[in-house]
């Protein structure tokens, strides 16, 4: 099963945005068309601890990280194991090369994000 399949099988356990005007839940996400979203699950990964806090993984560290789908499967199998206090980097990147990470929100829903490294392309309009 892929992360998209996990989301279809357990929609109540994945974060979706709710329309402020009508209250309907949006079932599409930024990662629907991303290649990593179609990676099959090979096992469920449960983090035993945390390492390298406040540091973006280097490319040479990526092989140590779990695939997003395996981490999501682990979080679904053991929902009380992880408190959501941290953002968990994954081995996956999006098509722009931005690192994917998962977190669990206060409603115990899995959220899939991507880390945008700040570069000179980001600016404040004045």
C-alpha cells in the first residue's frame, strides 16, 4: 500500500483542510501527484528516539531515514507511540528536492509536509 492508499483507507487519521465557508473537507493534498506518494510500503517504521534535533538531514544522512509511507504505516499501527511533539524527517523528497517530513497534530491526524529551505529566493515585500 502507498501513502495515498493509507490515506484512502484511513481518511480520519490524515489531516485534511476544512472549508471555512461550507465546512466540507478537502480530500486533495499537495502530494497527490508526487512520486513518493506512490512508493509501496515495505514495513512500518516506529522511531525509537530522536537524533540531530534542529538540523536538516544532509543528503549523505538520508539513507538512515524512513520512507514516508513506512513511517505513516508505523504511526497508524501504533497511534499512541508518538506524541506529535516533533517533525519527523523522511528519506523522501518532493519533485523540487525539498525534504518530506511527517508530524501528528493535536487531533492525532498525520500531516505530510515538505521542508522549504530558506534561500535568497524568499523575500519580504515592502
